């Protein structure tokens, strides 16, 4: 500093003035970024990244950095990590992906959203994974998320809002019915006699990797998928040996 003052007596004043200008520019920038974020940030630490294709890499970098600063425990992020996140956002061929920030925290792209995951908990929202079980007739079964379902021999007389009723055509060989998690190769019958893999259905529905872990199926005793609970019921093919039952979800 003494050498700078000898070279230019006003050097320190110029540095202070420039610092003040930078502070003003950062304040204006943060105000602009915060306004953008207010329309992009959703619940559960989610950032909506759809419909923002006109954002360039510099703006995305500022948005991500500011977004991470606003968490209860500010997450430190390097320039290299910011670059990886922006590349992930801009990659149309990769609907899902992750960038580790540290040993505990990951930023993940889940289709049209960016989310922060706690790797020790898999996500900031926890859930109770259900075990497989045999499904008795005419009885409600409590499952994850406060939901219930049952398979009944008769449709209810009164249908209250929020209840979904699906018809199942089943034979005696289909019983007992089983509630279980999807397995590789699971598929269900669709229209025109075709079949669709459960995994492909979940991808087409844009169900995230984390949410797929909560998906449960209703299957027959012969392991035919009857329903992806909460999302889709397989097409039932009736014949003289089948009887009508009712899958009810609420």
C-alpha cells in the first residue's frame, strides 16, 4: 500500500470508490436474482427449471449460487460444481442426474426440477417403505403417505370425493393377491392386447427416481401386475371363469 500511495496518492480512494460500486452492483444483481427465484422455488427445496431455456450459463450460475445460499444451512459450492450443475440443467438428453457438493449433500436434476438431497436420508422428506403382504378381500389396507386401498367383492353404495374405483376381472387362480414393490421385468397389460413395462411407464409419467422407491404394485398369485397403485390399473380381459372385483383407493 505505501508503494501504491507513492505511485498514486489517490490509489486508496480509487479502490474504496470501486469497492462501493461493486457493492451496489451486487445488491442490484441479488435483487434481480431473488425476484427470479421467487417464481421458481417450490416446496421441499425444489427449484423449477422448466420454461427457462432463454437463461444463459452466467445467469444460471448466479441463480444456483443464490439459491444454495438461502438454505437454513448455507451449502458451499465451488465454481467447478456450479459448472457441472449448469451443464446438467442444459442437457436435454439427461432428465435425471446428480452433482455431489460434499459427503452429505447432493444437487439432483429430477426432470423439470432441481432438488437438494441429503444422502444420509436420501432426501429431506422421509418416508416409510412398506413391506410386501398378502391382500385380504373386503378390507382396507393402510399404506405409505396416509393412503389406503382395498379389493372388494362389491362396489360401495356411497362414493365420497377422493375415492377411486377400478374394476378387476379375476379368476380363482389369481388369489391370493399380493402387494409388493416393482421388480425388474414387471409389465402390465394395456389396450389392444399389448403390454408395457412398469419401469417404462414410470419414466413416461416422469416419476423421479426417489418417488419410484415408493411405488407399489398389486399383483396376482401368478405374479401378473394388476395395478401400479395410485397411477394405473392394468386392462382386465374377462372370460367365463372371471368374476368382477373392485379395487378402491383413497
